[in-house]
């Protein structure tokens, strides 16, 4: 077992547009009934290795290597513009 808490950063994405927002960065079908709450998948998000968890209905947590935090934050801030009212 390896303790990884200091090597990962997580982002919580919530709301009714969360699946659409996350779909911009990965190819996981977030509307599929097979991706139910509690499910965790490894994928690539914004071109980086990531772990994506559906915590509950419209709450998702996505984990990255901590060294990627700045890049991911910039990517998310750019991508979220499309969803602002």
C-alpha cells in the first residue's frame, strides 16, 4: 500500500451541467446508467491521466497528480466560460 494523499489534487464539479462540462475533457459517458453514484474510473481528462468518481447525483470528483494542478485549473477556468449564464 502506498500513501498518495500528498501526491494528488482533487477538483469537485457539481450541478446540472457537470456531465456536459466534464465531457469536454474526457470520453466517459457520464449519462450512462452504468456510471452510477459511487463508481470510479481511470481515464484521461484534458489530456492527463485522471481518476473520476461520481460521488452522488450531480457531484463528481476528479483526481490528478498534484504537479498538474495549475494546468488543470487553467483548463477548467477556460472551459467553464461556455456554461456561465
